[in-house]
C-alpha cells in the first residue's frame, strides 16, 4: 500500500468510523442497474455516463467495499473496490461537489429504493475530511465563522440597510405605521434572512415587511444572527453546520420567540427545520417554519387580503429541492400563488418530480464548476420555456441566483421572483401595484 | 420420509451460515442512527409502509415508467429468484411437490432465467451500463442464472435435485459476500428510505386529482 497523504488518512478514518447504518444499507443495496440515469438533471443535460447517480455514488461505494467487505479486501478488482488515494478522492470530490447538487430526485425514482443523494452526502463528508471542499464553499464557511454571516455584513450595515428599507417602504406605501423591527425581544416571530437579500435583493425584505404588517404579526429581525444560510451543510462539515444553526437557535431563545421563520431559502429551511435539532442533539423550544408556510397560514386565517389581478402575467413555480423533496413543503407555495396571481401554471414535471435548477448543493458558490452548473440548468430552462410563463416564482434565493443565470444564458426572457414579492404586489393594502 | 442426502445437509449448513453472515453484517453495518429530534411533519411508519408496498408500483417510479422493459425484466427475475429459493427450502423437507406445481414453477424459473440473461446482455452491450458495472455484476448474474437453470432442471426432472442443492449451497454462501447482499439490504434500505421521507411528509405525497405531476 502506498504512503497515504494526511488528507487521504483523514478520509480513510471517516470511511471507517463515520458511516451510519442507513448510508451503509444504501451502499449495499445498489445493484448498478443504471435506471436512475434520467432522473438526474445533470445526466439529462450532459448525457455523460459519469453523471449517472449510481456512477457518482460508485466513487464512494468503491472505497466502502475496499474497507468494509470481505470480497473487496480479498479480490478488489473483481468486486470493484478501490483503495483510498489522492486520485480516487479527487474524482470523488468532483462527482460529489461538481456533478451532483444532492437534490434527491434520483432517490424518489431509484428502482431499488435507496437514496443516492444520501450516499453523495457521505461522499462529501469523505471529501471534506480530505480537504477537497470547493474553494468557494469553504470561503463562505470561513467568512461565516469569522464574521457571523457568509457575506461579512456588519451589524451597522444591517441596521442602516433595514432603516433605509423601512423609510422607503413608508414612502412607497404611504403607511407610516409599517415597521421593520430589529432585535425586538418578546416578538412572536424571529425572521432570518439570506445575506444576499441585504446586499442584492432588499426588496424581498420589504416584501416580507409588508406581509407581516398586513397580517398584523409581531416579528423581529436580528442585527447579528440573521444569516440562515449554512454552507457547513453543503460541505458536510458538521462542526461548522452546528455552529451556524446554533447561533440562530441561541438568538431565538434570547429573544424568546415562539416561531423561527426562515425566509425563502431551501437549504436554510432544511438546515434549521430538519437538521439543526439533530446537530444540536435536542428538540428546539420553538416552531421552525418556512415563510412560504407562514404566508399560507395567514391566507387560511384570512389575514392576507390579496388581489390577484395585480399579478396578471403568467407565473410558474420552481420547486427548490431542499424545501420540497427534503423539506416536505409541497402545497403551501401553490396555495399562495393561486391566491396572489391570476394565471398560475405548473411546470411539467412538478412538485417532488421537479428538476433542480442546477445550482443547488452549494454548486453556485463553487466557481470551478460554473460551466457544468450552467449546462446542468438546461432541463430547468426547457421546463420554464414550455410553460410560456413571464414570471418564475422561486422560494429560494440560491435558486433565484441560478435561475437568473439560466434565464440569461438560455434567453428565456422571464423575471425570477420570490413568492413574497409576488404576494406583496397583490396586497390590497399598500401594495405598489 | 427418506434420510437426508449429503447435498441436503450441505445446503442446510450453507443456508444457516448465510443467515449468520447476514446477521453479522447487519449488526456491524454502521453507526446506529439516533432517534430524531426534529418534529415530524408526516409519518415515518406511513413512509415505511409506502416504501415496502406502493413504491414498487411502476406508476410511482419514473425510472420504471421510462424503462418499462428493464423494470419488468427485473421484477420477473426477482420473482423467479424468490420462487427458486422457496423451492430450494422445500427441497430440505425431502418431499416432492405435486407435478402441476413443479410445472408452474418451471415456467416462472424459465421466465426469470430469460429475463436474467436479457439483463446480462443489456449490461454487457449498453456502453453506459457497461461503464457502471464491475466484474462481480456479471458473475453474480451468472451465478443466479445457473441456480435458476438448475432449479428449472430439478422441476422438470427430480434427478437434477442434488445438483440444484449443491448450486444453491454455493449461492447461499456467496450471497453475503458481494452484490447479492441486496437481497437482504433492499428491504433494510427501503425501510430507512421510507422512514426518512415519511417523517418529512414527502412520501406518501398528498394526491391531488386532476394535476399532472410527471413528465
């Protein structure tokens, strides 16, 4: 056996010690039938056999067989087993980070009934141990560690931006009672954001403010722990992931809120709603909800007076993987859009079967895979074009960024918006439309 | 009742050894999953039930719809393997099956054998599938095919029964070692899968009449 590098040694330790029984069962159940191929948007876009989900999963399955099966130990070539090496880990990292968005569509269509995305998440864990996380993802983790959010936004900048937005909102709506509260202890709802909203998409914060105001909600933002993103989850870096969600959970407890509401962000919702309790090893003393769910609840309670004629252009809906396939929020966004837009049409396929935008799983931050990411957006572009829609609603800022690029690259001529923005335009009280 | 033959004894020991090996592999599979803390949105039990029943239906799997011949061949092959294993276990009783049952079994095994060979050919000829395959994929397919053929012969002529039992013993001993592990881990895997997606309220998904969801 060749001398192992430090990274390879760490990867080997993960292979030997960190594998859970569910992922191991999946690794033992795959029969490499290849029927998962056209469930994957990357394969559909490229036709490259290396992007078949089972083939990507094989990158880590080969290592698993070498160290966890008798046949793999005594007849590795016959069993398709491979020793850990820098070369094998490099190929694994490319497959897990660059050719897979861990969207989980293949999991719902595997003929055997296993979850290749779970295997690829384990592959990311192995790659992460070997120090092979894409630089952009790692940079976001490092920045979030050192500054508290992945864009390095200071507390002063947050307060200044939100104050400006509040003033602008009052001017636009003519309603001087609208507030964008910050650090208000005792509020019922703590609303967390994607830092991109503060930097590039402030109108989505204004939209949320209008909706909270219309619903008569008691809510607050935080000037410090506002970042819902979790690049630790993308990198399978559980220590970082725990640290990031831990900050928000602690802040929610300090503020004494009843409900943590996650702005429109698929992975942010998943990490706080589903993963945080597991990372932190305890139940959370408050409810965790997507803003999409909250808007649907307001509608059901008659707290959102909407006029859909204010959104007359045809709207279609993109289903973010982490909100829908891994989050279980499937119908609420549809209920809201039907109430807020005159002409809402579904993509085909939709809901659990919808295709990933191509930028999920942190791929948007991995500049070394930018070309592959844009190519992988083609099935989504085809879906959008087929609807004839002028507006694409996407309840995820990560998806919005990718869809914006897909829109330009494939010349779709659509506008990509959050659901809150569409709802805010339809509000009968104070909406700008 | 006749005294057990050497091939019966070997088969019985091999089946027992296989069961023990599978139990050990299952026990040492990986870190046990802790009980989840996140509040469920759906039902883990409902997801598990769905995974072990309705999820097999072709209209619930895009892969099955898009690859109907391969999926059907897979189902027929596995039905034949189950029938072959049942026949193998029955052989340990030393009692003959009624002739019509033997003939019906022969039809099932022959169909499964044909499907297995077709899937072998597909694996060998389809470039993408060939690239995905490892040598053991072909060996496992051939071993199962040989067992099906031996079972078929035993159904048609009782003199082939000892050979069927010897081959069955080899199959039982080999199964825990390689790809054939999936005969056990398919169920384990589906249970984990069902619990995960069931708990999150993803599967079984709410059915909405009149809305097309599939491509």
